[in-house]
C-alpha cells in the first residue's frame, strides 16, 4: 500500500472525471500550479485536503491513499459477478461478491481473472443424483496443485478447499450452478460452464465410460 496519495492517482482520477487541472484546483481552493506539482511528483497535497479530494472523486480517503478505487454497483445483486483473491505468499483464498481492496501478507491482492480450461487443466464433470462430481486432471504435489474448486449460482457459492497429496475432486449440489471454477497455485483461475462439460460429447470434456477406459489405457501406455 502507498503511504500517501500519489500524483499518478490524482491524475488518473482527474482524467476519469474529465476535470482539467484548473477545474480541480478551483474546487480545492488551490492554484492549478499546485495540482500540476502533485501530478508530477514535486509535492504532496496537504493532509487537510485529502477528504475534499476523496469527496470530489466519490471514493474514501483509504482508497485515495492506496490507489485502489472500488466502484461496485449493487454487489449483492448477482453472485455471478463474484471475485476471487489469492495471496501468492500463503495461498489464502478470498471470495468477494464484488471488487474489494484486500490485503494479505502486506500485498494488495488483485482479483483473479478466470481463463477457459486448457489441456493441462482439464475438468470432468459428472452428474450423480443431485450433485456434480467434479474431477480435475492435474498434479497434486506441494509445488503444483489445485487449491480450491468453487461452484457459483446466482444466490450461492459452494467452495471446496483441496490439499496437496489429496485428490483434485469435489462434489457440489447441482441446484442452479452456472459456473464452476478451480484454482491452480501456479497457473491461476480456470472456469467452465457446467453444461458444456456435460453435454458437449464431442469435446474432450465428456466423461463417458468409454472415455475413462481410453484414459486408463493411455496412462498405461505412456507412464
Ligand atoms: Fe497447473
């Protein structure tokens, strides 16, 4: 976290709000030269001005100082906009219904961007009664492993913590699940829409008996 508001943050916010240096200066009762000085790192705004600056940009003083402005609408409106934050130092995994400024081990965490599953992170999803049985084909060593699986629906999240030496699998209630995500400690966050995993038999994501048998044969051949 920054120790104090930086010129770059002021400039970014000013431009976002389409204000000129002179306009911002006028609203703060300082000269436009002063604003220019802040933005070129030749001086800092006096502490008595921080509250006014934050107010103009509709953020909190903490956000102004940290340089992380959060603009969430009604975050409780849709769980599908969930964000995941993972600390690279300790692996702490945090779920948030919208963006947040989250710190762990002195680092400001950025929300993980989920990517489509790839050939090194294949997911197999099977319906078992009212549950999805989810399995990820991946190492589970201390160095490289899947650390959690999460299933998102519009009103809930089911998050299962996984451990190295365990299996990369989880069971979740199907009820309303629209997105399944999992996190690899080295390669980041992956996601899939469960319908694709189950219904698209032509892709490699299916989990038919035949395919499993083929996988077993392949394992024996290539081990
Ligand atoms: Fe990985």
